[in-house]
C-alpha cells in the first residue's frame, strides 16, 4: 500500500489539498479520490462532482457546506429525505437541484421561490391539481409551462393571458368547443392555431380573417359551401387550398 510520504512524493498531494484532509491517505490509496481530478476539497465543481459520484454516501456531510457549489453537488447525491431543509437555501443553484429532486408533494413550498429556474422546475413537476398556484406567476415561461400541464377544464383561465406565447399554448390545448375564447385574439399566430383546430362554424367565421395564413388554416375545417369566395382570395396559397377542397368535394 502506498504510504503518506510516497503519495506526496508521487505528486498526489497536488495543490496541497491532501494535507489535512480527513480522507487522506485511505481514499487516495483506495482510488476513491484523485488529486486534480476527483477531490472534495477542490474549488472545482467538476472535481467535487467526481468525488461524490464515487462516494455518494458522503454527500450528506456537505449539505451545509460554506461553499455553495459543494452544497449544490452534494444535494444531487444525498438521500432525498436529507435535503428538505435546503428548500430555502440562500443560493438559487442549490434550490434548483432541490426542486428537481424533491418528492412532488413537497414542491408546494417552492411555488413562490424568487428564482425563475426554480419555479420552472416546480411548474414542470407540481401535481396538476396544485398548478393553479402558479397561474399568475410574473414570468410568462412559468405560465406557459403551467398552460401545457393544466387540466383542460382550467385552461380557459389563461385564455386572456397578456403574453402571446402563453395564449398559443392555450389555443393548442383547449377543447375545440372552447376555441371561440381565442377567435378574436389580437395575435394572428394565436388565431391561426385556433383556425387549424376549429369546429366548422368557427372555421367559417375565420375565413374572413385579415391575415391570410389564418384564412388558409381555416380552409381545411370550414364547410364546403363557404369556400367559393376564397377561390378569388388575394393570396395564392389561400386560393389554391380552397380550389383543392372544392375539387375534392366534387370528385367525392
């Protein structure tokens, strides 16, 4: 077995971090650490991660470490039931790891976290019945994530959201019978999604839309009897789509 002196002579006390380390020389000799590559005392996330990946049973010892990155990495490897107290850690990176690992029933305490990335993780994992707690979040990315996961019966609450991207998600998920809630949306991108999914009556109304790509999307769902005026539409793509549907109906 390599002695303390031999290890140091071999350059294994790189940067002096082995000196005074509680794991030296046993972990070094047991290939559980490698100075400059896998070291819990280094101020290098890569080295700390490699050390704890080899020795996950030690992670719990570093959950209250003074160095934020050491705490964050330890949180990845520690037993889940030991990280509950880190939901309010002063560092957002630590809390992000916590939000990704907590049991979902514990996430409700983090819906008001000041960090957007933490709340995004919460929104992606929170049980559906609790998502309503994030429906008024100040960040539209969180609201869009909520819109992707909300039960259909609650989606209408986001139909008038101030952010176009959130309303686009709502338009893509609302039941077809409820799409009238977005038929007059100020953004043509939203109305186009509505037109693509609209029931015949709403699609017929959207054939009159000011934006040609909304009319184009509506052509596929509108009743045949409403399409003749579109054969002279100013936009060639709309005209061709209307003509094609009329031709198909005649040949059916």
